[in-house]
C-alpha cells in the first residue's frame, strides 16, 4: 500500500500537468473537448493525491519505519489519535496534506461550476492545476514523505510532546483548510482578469470561497492561541511570533475583502481594490508558508530549515510578478462605476475599515520580516518583539473595533445629520456609561477604559440593530420574540450573521483588555506541606498548599506531578495538578527534552495558571503562579465569531415577506461579516 501511495504521488503530478495544459489550451482555443478533459484531470489529480495520502497513513499505522517520515514522527507506543495527526506534524507529511486539500478544493470548484462561468472556468481550472502541480513537485522533490532509510530502525523517535495535545490534532488542519482556500479566489481572479469578466457571477463564487477561508482561519488561529496557552507554559496566548503572524496576515486581508466586496456589489466601487485584496491574500499565504518552512526566522512553531522553503520563495516571486503584469493590463476594465459621494457614508466607513485592516497587516508584516531585512542590510539579525507590535497595533485595533460599530449606523451614499443623531445617541451614551461604571469601581488604566468604552459602544450598536429588526417583524407578522429572532436571522443571514461575528469580536477585545491586570508570581518553591499565599487582580487571597510530588508511568511518558490544595479567601476551590513529563519510545529511550503540563483553573473572571518549571531538589518543586483575567472569554469570543461565520455561509432562505423587506429597507442594508 505504501508503494501504491508513492506511485500515486507521481501519477498525480502528471494529472496536474495535464490539467494545467489542456485547460488553458481549451480556454485559449475555445475547445470544449479540451476543457472537459482538463476538468476530468482535476478530479483525477485529487483521486491520486488521496491514494498517496492513504498510503502514508497506512505506513504510519503499520509502523513502517523504513520511511524516514514515519520513523521521525511516530513510535510504537504513540496513541492512535496522534499517530493519525502525525500526518501533518512534519514537513513532508504536511506538504502532502496541503496538496490533498488543494486538489480537493480544485475538484470542488470545478464540480460546483460545471454549468456556470463556462468562459472563465478553463482558466480557473488551469490556474488551480498549476498551483497544485507546484505543490506536488515540491512534495516529490524537496519533501518526499515516502523517502526511505538505508536501514530500518526497531522503533521511531515519536512525536514531539508539545504536539501531543488535542488542539494540535485540530489546529493545523483548520489553518491548512483556511490557507489553501485562498488559492480558489485567486484562481477565479486570474480567470476573471484573463476573460475581462470582472463583475457578476465571479464575485459570488469568490465570496463563498473567501468566507470558507476566513472561517477556517478564524478557527485555526483561535485554536492555536488556545494551544499556546495550555501547552507552552508562558501563560499567554499571543506573542506576535512570526508563524502566528503568518496566519494572521491572510486573515486580515481576507477580512478586508469580505467587507469591500459589499461596496462593489452595491455601488460598483473598489473593483481594483478587491482584485488586489484577493491576490494579496493568496500571496500572503504563500509568504507565510515560506517563513514557516524556510527556517529564515526562528519560531517555536516553524519547521526546521529545509530546501522546500526556497521553492516557496521562488513560487512567490514568480506569482507576484506574473499577477502584477496581468493586473496592469486590465486597469481600464476595473474602473469604478460610481464615486464616493460623501466621507460620512457607509461606503466611506467600509473604506476606513479596509485601510485599518491593511494597516495592521502592513505593520505586522514589517515587524515579521524586519529580522530578515536587517540581516540582509547589516549582516545582523535584529528581532522585533511584542512591544513594537503592541504599540502599533493596539491603537489600530481599537480604531477597527470602533468602526465595526460605526458602519451599521451610517446610511449608504450620504448620511443626514438627523439620521446620525438618531442612530448614534444610544451607542455613544452606553459607551460612556460603561467607562463611568468601571471608573466608579476603581479602574484607572487608560487603555482598558478605552477598550471597554468602545466595546460598550459596539455592543449597543449590534443590540440596537437586532432590536429594530425583531421589532419590525413582530409588528408585521405578530410573531413571538423567539420566532421573530430566528426568522430575522434566517431571512437576512449575511447581515445578522455579520453582526454575530462583530459581537464575537467585541467579546474578544473585552477579554484582551483583561491582560492589563494580569498578576504573576514566579519562582514559588514548595515541598510537601508548604503553603504559598498570593493576591489576585480582584483583591482575593489565594492559598496553595502542596500535597507533595508523585511519580508514575503512563502510555508513553514518565510523569512527575505536584498536587495543590487551593482555597480563595478560605473557600475551598478545585485541586490543581501540574506535571513535568519525560516522553520515551517503546524501548524506554528518552527521545525529547522534558515537557510540562500546566494546571489551569478556569473561571468567568480569571484563570489561575500554575506552571511546574523545575525541581530545586528531589522533594521541592519550583512553580510559577499566574492570575490571567478574562481568558475564557477569548475562547468564547472565538466560538461566537465562528458561529456567525456559519450563519453567513449558510444558504440564504428565499424571501417571500415583501412587506417586511420593504419596511426594513430604508434603515437597514446588508452589513457584512467579517471583522
């Protein structure tokens, strides 16, 4: 089966080459037989890539240690769930997995458009074929998962302990699904540019795939934050690490596109901007892959330096040059059909929103690439740390948050003074009320007050929009509150799903502000019977009493654990157990440095976070105790955003309630999704 998988990889290369060649030839010569052949070859590419992937999974589960990849990332005592996820744990396997998703997306794009966009589709199929061909070639020649060893070891090295976590079984696939989905809008953009069909149906196709990419990237980024928080032991969830930034960049530009496409659909504006954003999002995905896989920037998430990273750099340069040349020849075809009539309008608010998103992306990209640029210029690698990113992106993030509340309140084309007063009154008042209440409770941190004031403003805006919509339905149809709420969202999924996403953003920003009040207690030394007292940000006194150390073996690791009896102001709390682990293979050989498993007590107001950092002697543990306010709301906000994305992507219900639509139309337009 492994041999069949390896052969299938090479056949998939031939199929991808055929897809590219005959699809473009069919589009150029307008020959339906060639177009049809190219589409079938796209299906075949996916089929053979799937067989290759099954072959590698078979090798993983049968412990075929003759393959370098299998021996490097699995062992006989590795739990099955991590044997399965080892597929994407290493360079070679993840490349094949990426290619599997890419060829699958290409096949779906062809399938869904087999009766639509017929003039454009040969170019779309050919472009997807070319991208898939590149990934297949890079996999086969630079990171082949079927590479064999000269000798067969009795057991493998096993999987990195930090990857033996449920989040890492899900986080990479979600990011891959998001990253790879950017290729489909890119292919449609190339097809639209070549055929000069830059309006109409292609926008709908691009929007669906962009939403899919945004959805998976959102889940992947939040899961990555959760993994970093529970696994790395530093009590944080975002460090502006280069690989973290690489996932954020296409999310930012993809979000900007999902906003600005609304302006093109309604007003025929920002056509050049939208094509640029689609292309830029794909190129940033490739750039992120280069950063992750080249080793040019140090990161806890990055793969080791390898040849495949430079393949991506070459592809990135070629794709950038060729796309720029194509766009430059179509500038006249992308002229706007209308002009911005007022700087105080919903169009302008979308434009400001886009500028801020792209500004954050540029600042993040600059800080990420600065070590590379400084090494090229000064022969010295200068790393840009968290202070730079926080100082630049925190004000921009607050401005972005404010714009998510401002946009829905402003009319299209031109807003009247009376309309602005009526719409802004309650949100502004509630924003100031939130600040006043927090100051009365003793909060004085400037940025925290700004965070919560703007969050109150945006939350009120969203609530106001829902109240108006539900009220209109109840007046028109005499529906109950629950029925009116459900049908409001069902009949206007793009708009109200977008509001749900925005509410998730508000929740996350409010949670981010909790980090301003974080308290840390480092180098706490405890042996059996010792008690340590710490005061949390809210003034409560916590006592941590050690019940001593326990040592035991389980599955594929030796564990040293410290158990803590915990109380808050004398009230008993759930016990906490922090661990240090030494993983080993089936022969009891230690294969990695010791790892840790933090103890986390989650509550609505804060997390109590205990990290077992080391041993002073055989009976004394060294701990770090952190109080992290509002962290659980980061995960809740991410879930809300993902749920809003599902609402927006769900097929729109047919609208038959014309009276309701007529009543709602003057005050409410579709306000996208995205941020």
